[in-house]
C-alpha cells in the first residue's frame, strides 16, 4: 500500500521540490505551509511519516513535534526535522522534543529517501530508534 | 576622572552593542541565503535525477555546472555563517572526553574521495595508549577536515600526507598534518589564520576557496584553549599543527 507522508514546509519552492522527489519514489504526499495547518493535518490524516520544517508561521516545528509526541494516538508517527538551521542548540532542542531524525538543508536526496524507507519499513511501534543519530 | 571612566565604559558598551547587532544581522542574512541555495541545490538534484523527466547530454552538462557552482556557494555560505557565529560569540562547544584517533579516522573518511582523485596517500602515525582528549568532536573533525582539504589542495598528484599525534609536556596532545606540497613563504605565514586571507591573489578564488577555512580552525582551537600554527618553507611542504587539552587520567 502506498505510504502517506505529510510535508510541513512554508517555502513553496522547497515544498514542491520535496513533493516531486517523494512522489517520484511512490509516496503519497500531503502538504501544509504553516504550523497550525500542519498539526491539523497530522491529526486528521494520520500520515505514516512527517517531514517537518522548524521555522514556520503560526506554530514552529519544535512545538508541533512536542505536541505530536505527547499525543498517544500520534506519538508513533516518525518525525524527521528538515531545516536550514544547524546550530548545536537546535539539535539539542530537536532531541528534547522527540524528533526521530534531523536533516539539514540542502539535504542529500538519497539520504532523505533512505531514512524515510527505514522508518516506514519498520511500520511503527514506538519507541523509535533513529537510523541516523543526532 | 570617574566621570570620564563612566563615559568611556558607556561608549565601549555602545560599540559592543553595535557589533553584536551587525553580527546578528549577518547571521540572519546568511541563513536566508542558505535557504535560497538549498532550493537551488535540491532543485538541480531533482532535475539531474530525472524526477521531472529526462534531459539530453548537453542539458545535463549545463545542469551539472550550475549544480557545482551552487555547491561551492553553499560551502562558502556555511563558512561565512560559522564565522559570523564566532563573531557573535554564539558558538558553544559541546566538549566531551574522546579518543583523537577516532576523530582522525572520521575526518579522513570525509576526505577520502578527494584524496583518491589526486592519488594521494594519507598515512596515519598514532601511538598506542594515547590519553583521551576533552574536545568538541564536531569542531575537531571540522578542523582536521579543513587541514586535510588544504594539504590535498596544495599537494601534487601521487604524493603523501602524514598525520601524526604526539603527547606534549603540558598535558596537551599535538596533532600534525604534514604535506609535501608547494609550501608557504615566511611572509605569508602571519596572516594565514585570519579571515579572507589568501597568499596568492592571482590564483582563481574558485580553486583555492576564500581562505576562510583556517580562520574557522583557529577560532575552534582557541575555544579549546589550544594553539594552531604552521611550519613551512616554499617548495618543502607545510606542517600544520594544533594542540588540544588531554583529559586527566
């Protein structure tokens, strides 16, 4: 069955690039361009995996991640943080809010696909071990 | 007298504040630029990988060229971003007790492809029973990768690079990267570790980079209370050395 990935990213160009790449690899993609819409879609669509930007309008990625990871019905959805921010501090916060992996833009598409595959292949029971450690 | 001192302190604080604002502004601009360059690089990667259809050989060559210069731009931006963080004193190291040999191996694996392209052999001389070091692993890997990158860049095809570790008297470890490349004349050495320094301005920037790498290395090593220096002579290669504190046994 086609796996469903929610991409939450406010830059329309980057969103398109990620969407096209993942669709070419046979994933079903749903998108959101701000934090609030992203959180709502995560709740209503229950995707198999979430790609999450950090700097987002309305709700930032860290907050979304924490809210999802505290929600018993959603906590098992793997979350990959995808961001241009690289500071150690962000990595630390990412860990604390329970993100499963962290990729820096520009990302290597092969690595993104590999991480997604590993998470999705496990088809999910929490707790998760990220394939690429922080 | 006291009034004069108070005045000077005030003026000094104002300058510091302006400097901080400048660095914050620079960091924001670089962050935005990085986002743009991410779109370029990932967009080109999609095109080259045929995500939205196939291209002719010539079209792919053009995409390759755009991709390559986009990659260099990202690299430069990353370096500028690093430097602006140092300037804003926002870089905090995450120091842990580590083994230096593992870090050397990691940075070597990052540079292996570049070394292979020039058929350069990198020889490692690390004595057994080394004391552990207290360092930020990512920072030290970055320093080592920068030094290997330079050594490869300035070495001839088929030559050797030697990386060695020595225990110093003052509870420090000295790590040295020695190449047999073009070497540096005495007058070129003092400014080598400052920003935007390049020895030979006539050489294309694209080949040598903007000379930010060693400035970043110096800042990382200084944050470790270590030293970084070079011994070199034209035509006789260079040895880049740095020290880091050993962990007490």
